[in-house]
């Protein structure tokens, strides 16, 4: 199997899920929803990611057919939908999920600019590939103090990253570099790591690497484990992935929600 360059693939997917108008760079989304995470958050689910994680909860059609799925939205429209829904539900947290939000940088930055002054916290959940490969991205994110970045590490090492995503192993370095870029520029952030496929010693080695970047990041390290949604279980069977730990969707510990 030929491994792909994750940066190149992010750029390729971006062409399928964005379009430029005279006023804006629009991006595709496939739904808006209220969810239980972080104690309650309003989510815009975007189309398109540059990684092909074998454990991803997103459907195959969303993952493999981004050109045909979803609808284009302007950044201001997305900001209005998120904030209006949050106010109706009494929530103050927003995010983009379901795809990689850092794809379409102009759209994301315009979305954040439209959220400025609305007294909301924006959780930027990202795989970090584009922030790690482009130092200017962290500079631009540092202009928005209401943004907190959650960098989701796919495994604990280059080898695990490649096994889980079918991408070139050096992509894991971009994930760690994203943490470094963000920390250097004072952007609020923390690492989250999928450990369901990792032995304990692998996690401990990763902790050492994160500590070398910035000891404060270790204090905020979030451990992520598989949630066996039906789509996830199908993918695990398809790829023959073995895992150590998991949860059923209806039996998540309260501390994880």
C-alpha cells in the first residue's frame, strides 16, 4: 500500500470542499448540532479531512466522497448559526468537527473574526498537520484569545500514526510541531492522544516527547479512547485493527463527556 503525504492530501481535499466568492471563501458543512461534549457545545460538522483514520466515526461517504457531500456556507452564516443556537440552548461553547477545521484557512479565520465579541469559547479540534507545517497558522490563531486548540494525536509514535491513518509516518512530527508552534505563540492548547491502539510504554515515551516541547502541555494531556459507534466497529473489522481499550456509546464515564 502506498502511503500518502498528509500535507499534500489536506491541500487536495481543500480544493474539493471550498469555493471562493467575491466576498468569502465558503466551505462545505453537512450538519449543525448540539452535543454533550465539554458539558454542552454547539457543533458545525464540516466536510473534508486530510487524514484517513481507520477508526474515524465519520461515515464512508463523508470521508471518501467530499466532492459530493454537504453544502457550501459562508463564514458569517456559520458564525450566526452557531451563536444563535448556543444562545437558544444556554451554551457558550462552539466548535467545528466532523472534518478537519484548519482546511480552508481563510474560511476558518473569517469564521473566528465573525465570532469576535460574541462572548463564546471556540474549541478548535484539529489533527494539527497544517498548523505544524505552516508556522504562520499559529501566529494567526494567536489573534483570537477566545480560541482553545485541541491537537488530536493519532497514536503515540510515527509508526502508530502511519498504521492508523495510512499516511507517511513523518506526519506525526507535524502533529507535535503544531503543539510547539502554538505553545511558542501563547495560544491556549492541549494535546489529546488516541491510546486505544497503544501499549503503555508507547504512551510514556510520548509523554516524554511532549514534556520536551513544553512541560505545561503534559499537565493538560487528554487521553482519548475508542467509542464503538456502529460505523467505527465496521471500520475496525474492515481493517483488522486490534485495540486494547474502548467504550460503548451509551456507557461513557461522566468524566469523559
